[in-house]
């Protein structure tokens, strides 16, 4: 197998300024701060302002990652965006971000892997770097999840927020090494977590009002169980494939879907709570944005230190799941 040393040259993140607290949600649906905090760990989430879209969030995160990498946007050769909430179906969010970064003639495309979208983009980035060693890849996770949230459904509307995170991947330069990525899917479980309305199997005729299927539909308890099991299993697998054990892991950074899921993965994995990164209290579940947003924050605040072995993991609709190993 072709081996290359992929490094993360820069990291960036962006969350809209507008904050929706649990107290705000209490005024919209029959819920309570106490229920949301105990069941999910979420206290507030950032949501887009009028006129702000997924590509705007992704562009801001990309700009921060480029500045962190000390690179001009024009040096980028590929833009890969994990999102299930693109501005449009066509053009892709990646194409719009290319335009908003003021560059052109790059390779730009979206990945539909729901909350695992960023981990999938890292694997695509690695593959591109194996094919094109001089490539400079922008991997982005960007979501305006609140666009697909039904704010009259208390079982889902309290869970999600908007945001973006980005990483610049290259084969050269300084930065943590992307040691490995592992991905998986099980389409048989797809119906447990869907956003189907508007797709070719769930069309809308002109003049028709939108149905519930336009919004996120999830069977929370079932998704919860699979999320814990899948993330813990794929973390075991990636360590074993690299001749490592749980003892080697300095930081576990899981997808921020629910504090109880994060905690359960940490426990299954037998890792001390202080080694598990979480910012779900401030951002909620931002889907594909959650891992890069948390990673950028964890590096900037010093939670992740030089020499650390960091394990990322995510889980999402599809079902999709994955993990990645980084050596700082
Ligand atoms: O990123 C991947 C996508 N993430 C997920 O799909 C999340 C996975 N699942 C979960 O995080 C959890 O299952 C939830 C947070 C969604 C729900 O927590 P739970 O502990 O599984 O609660 P539940 O669905 O079993 O509901 C318990 C009770 C129900 O009332 P009854 O039937 O016991 O009377 C719900 O109606 O809580 C009620 N409930 C609420 N009450 C107040 C549900 N949502 C709310 C709410 N406020 N927002």
C-alpha cells in the first residue's frame, strides 16, 4: 500500500454569533432546561442569522484554517465538504465555498455522510494526497442543521446547532500527523435517522406544504445504542490496525451528539473522563461540523498538547461511522 505522511497544517472553526439557550427553547416548546441538560448535556447552541447559510459558516472556518496553516486560499487544490445541509443541491456547498474564498479551477465536492462527514472528508483527503502528492486539501464540516429542525418537535429541536470546522491537509510542512482513518456504514439502519423530504423518493409538488419528513426524524433511543456501540468498536479497530492500545490514547474526541453518548463511549473505551473532549454544552449537535469544531478548539485551548495521540470518532445517519488517529 502506498504510504504518505499526511499532516494537518491548519485548523479552523466558526459558529454563528446568535445563541439559542435552553431558556429560549422553553418559550417555544414544552421542555425544560433541566430535561435538556440531564438528557443531553446541552445548555445552548449557536444558530444562523437571517441570510447566513452553510457555505458562509464553512468559508469562515476555512479562512481560519488557512491563516493557521499560513497559506493563501489559492494554494488549495481540493475542497471537500461534509454536510447534509448544503445551501443547494446544485451547486454543491464546496463549489460555493470555492467562490466565496475568491478562488477557482480547484476540485470541489460535497460528501453526504451526515454527522460522520468530516471523518469521511479526511479519508478522501488522504486518498487525494496519495494520488496527487503536491495537493493541498481543505477538509470542511459545515452545517446549518437548524434549517432541517422542526421547532415544534421537542424531541429533536433541542438537540441541534449550526457551525463549521475545517482542516488543511498536505503531505509536507508542520502539523499533527494523520496516522489513519477508518470508515464504516450500515444502510440497513438508515430508517432510524432520516431527513428524507425533498429527495427523489419523497418529492413535493408545486404548492404543496412541507411535511414532517422535511425535518430530521430520529428514533433517539435506538440511535443512541448504535452510536455508542459503533464508535467504541471502530475505535478499537483503528487502534488494533495500528498496533496501539487504549493506553496509548491521550485524548478521545467524539462527535458531540449527546453528553451521555460521549460519556458512554469513554466508559466503554475505559478512558478517564478528563481525557475526553466535549463542548456540547455550548454548541449542541452540529453534525459534520462537531468534530472539526471541537478539534480546533481543543488545540487552541491547550487541551490537546504536543506529543498527544488523539482519537477522533463520529457517528451519523446512514448509518455511517468512523474514526481517525492524529499524532500531535
Ligand atoms: O448525531 C447523531 C444524531 N443524534 C441522535 O440521534 C441522538 C441520539 N439519541 C439521544 O441523544 C437521546 O435518545 C435523546 C436525547 C434524543 C432522547 O433522550 P432519551 O433519554 O432517549 O429520552 P426518550 O426519547 O426516551 O424520552 C423520555 C421522555 C419521553 O416522555 P415519556 O414518554 O417518558 O413520558 C419524551 O416524550 O422525555 C420526553 N421528552 C422530552 N421532555 C422534555 C422528549 N424530548 C423532550 C424534551 N423536553 N425536549
